[in-house]
C-alpha cells in the first residue's frame, strides 16, 4: 500500500468522522425542543426509560452523547440512578440505528429504485439540497436540517473513499494476517475498545469496521470480538464526563461500564464457551456491512433484554463500588446543581433547567415583597434574619444563573432559544432588584417597630389599595413569565401606570396631612420609602413584560415601545388604565382635618368602639 493510498484512506476517515460529527450536531440542534419533551415524559417505568434512551440516541446518533447527558442529569439531581440505568440500556439499542443506515451502502441491484436506496447514489442529491439551503436560507431550524443532509452526504463520501482505498488490501497477505489475529477474542475486544475510546463514538468505530468489511477480508470471527470491544470502549466518554461530578453521577458512569462489561462477558461465555462443544459455522463467513449491523443489533438488544431485570442489582453494585459519603448523607440538595456544564451541549435542556431555576428565584423575590408588606402591619422581629437570608439567597441565584447563561450563550442556539436566553439574562436582574425592594420594605417595617411609630387607619387603608395593586401586578408578571404568555404580558403596563398614579396621589395626601400638622417628618420619610419601593417593584415588572413582547414581536427599543403605547392617542390603553383606576380607587379623605376628632378616628383600631381613641396612644401621636 503506497503513500498516496494511505493518504486517501486517512482523508476518507477524516471526512467520515467530520460528517458523523456534523450530522449529529445538526440533528441535536434541529430536534432540541423534541429532546426536551422526551426527557419531560420520563416516568418511573423502566420500559419507558429504555424506550426514551433508545429514542434520544436514535435522534442524536450517539450513545455516548446520551450517556453524557444522563450523567449531567443525574449530577444535577433531575434524574435518579434507577431511571438513568434504563436510559443507558436504551442508548445501546438506539446506537444500532447508525449501523443499519451505513449498511445500505452494500445494496446491489439492477433495479433503478432499489439502486437509489444506496446512500452513495442518493447522498449527492442530499448534498446539493443541503448546500443550497445553507447558502440561501437564513431560518435557523431549516439550516439545521440542511446540516443533517450535508453531514450525511460527507459521511458516506468518506466511507466510500475509505472502502476504495482499502480494496487493494483484500489480496495483501500481511493485512489478511492482521485480521486473523483479531479472531483471538482478547485481541479483538481490546482493538474494538481502544478504537472506540480514541474516537469516543461507537457509531464511528462501527462505521469504520463496516467500511473495512466492504474489502472482503473481515471474517465474522474477527468482527464479533471487535463489536464487543466497541461497547466497552464507548464507556470512556461517560467516565470522562463524570470527573469532578457528584458521586451519584460517577455511579451512572459506573453502571454504564458494568452493563457493557456484563453483556460482553455473557456473550464471550456463550459464543466462545459454546465453541468448546459446538463449532459455530457463521464464524468463518465473511462479514459485510449488513451482517455487522445484524450482529451489532442482536448483541445490544439481547444484552438489554437479559440485564433489564437486574437494574436493582446494577444500582446496588454501583453503590458498593462508589459508597455513599458522609457529606452525601447529611448534605441538603443544592438548588444550583441543576446548572450542570454537561447539559450545555444540549441547549434546549439547559434552558429548561435555567428557566425552572429563574422561576424559583422570582418566587423567592415575590415572597420577600409580600412578607415585607405584611411586616408593615405586623412586624415580627424573629423573622428579620430569615428574610435577610432570603434576600442573600436571591443574590446567589442571580450570580449562578448569570454565569451559566453566559456559558450557554456561547453554544449554538436557534432563534427561539436565543430569545429565551435573552429574556432570562435580562429578567434575573429585575428579579434581584424586586427582592432588594422587598427587603427595603422589611427595613421600613423594622424602623416603624423600633421607633414605635404607627400609621393611621386612613394611611393603612390607602396603603392597602396600593399593596393590592402590587400583589396583582406581581401575579400577572409571574404568570406571563412562566408560560411565556404575551397576552398576560400586555396586562402589566396598564397596571404599572395605575400604580404610578396611586403613588403620586398617596404622596399628595401625605403632604396634606403634613401641612395640617397631623403627621411627623420621621413617619413621612418611612411612608415615602415604602411607596418608592412599591413603585420600583412595578417598574421591574414592566421591564420583564416589555422585554418579552419586544423579543417575541421584534419591536423597537424599550423606551420607544413604552412611548408608543402610553401616548394620549392610544385610546385602548387609556381606557384600560381608567378601568383599573376605578378598581383600585383610594378611600375618600375628610374635607378637613379637625382636631382632635380626626385623631380619634385615625387611630381607632378594628373592634374598637367608634370614636374611641386607642388606649396605648395619645392625641399627640403623629399619623
């Protein structure tokens, strides 16, 4: 074999590996939302878990990719080890699809339509269509589909190039002797394991074996141990991905190795142990792409069928080899463990995890605002440190989510995924600021308590209206964010406008009381701080709603958008604000502030007789 033929062989191998990688990446991007739905349908059923693993692997054309994904999901706590075992088993079945597709290269017939099924005949058409789409189409999803076509064509061109380069070796005695050595089960298994470990893809190594078999020198006695070894070698990818992961993720990688080792051992005992008593006639047959696909499928399907009922035993063995640590026993679940770097290669799943965590962050911020509002009327000193920890926790969410989203932004995302990422990246800042203003309300409540100050019944009734509007806008914003509901998002801005109007009115009423001499400066400062916090929370709700609408409808910038909907000529918006203003109408003020009658009414508590001052307050206390 001369230098140029070796060069052709290496070039064919390079094209084959590139085509498989390019096709796999395009498949993953194209089917991203479907992958998310597959994983979302996971239940405790072992059969469904196996089917899920087979389905995902058939889609992304990589059992290693599925297993790495599973390791990441186990590491993040989304999936338990028992569920992961079922998916790992299914992945071994799903990976056989690639071998069947590659086996079509061996089709020989004079019939035009049968010949057209041969990949080397129809892949040029796919290449023409795919390249044309890549050149002239901008839609991200269609470009991913084009990538599948182009990757498929490159893959088969590389395989055909390898087969052509290997053809002269069929008559080479040295090369024939090399494959005779692989008939030794130990050498064959080692060769298959090493090749797959280096390539980190059992589909790629099977494809190379099928290309070699086209030369007509590979016997089944040599192909069988290589196929067995490939199932062991594919475990290296999952093992590498578990480095630095939690112990449960290491157990998932260990189960993958145990499962494939057990299957290989069973087949060695059956095939080579049986050969001591019976000579298998198929061992001397020449292997072809089709027979390799058949053996590969039988090996993986039977392996899964035999070991399916031993899932609990595999789980126990994993725990035996990687025992539970003391830290594992006592440590609480880390909410940020779901942000696993292994999921970055599957953006749709990573975005789903970040969205779930972002909603948790928003819920914590909303809860802090509500508790701050409650504390104004009934402050509980024992809750102060707990609420402070909650505010700090929201800050941690922002740091963790922001860092992970920046990593995710470097991945290849489609337009919808880019929009989701943009909304989350901007909104987590608003969530954090909402929590800050909730904490400001807690501090205002503490100041009221420490200075033994109290708002009058009039002020409390006014504040109750404002807080009701605040609670409603937070609820609407959460609903729109959770479901990406644009109709709900459009309801935010009119209510934010009403809260702004209420803030102005409440500040004006405070000035009236201040001029009448029935409110102190200290109490006025606290009153102003609370109103400012409420108004700012509604502003951040507005930011979230406007951002969602802008990205969905590709509209102009935030300020221009708000100007357009709030202009006086927009009668629909003005009417909606007017309706909401009637709903959140403030209670009437007395025409004047008579003294001391106003004080008696102002400080009367629920349950007191009308006009009777509170026993613990004097007429000199401010409102």
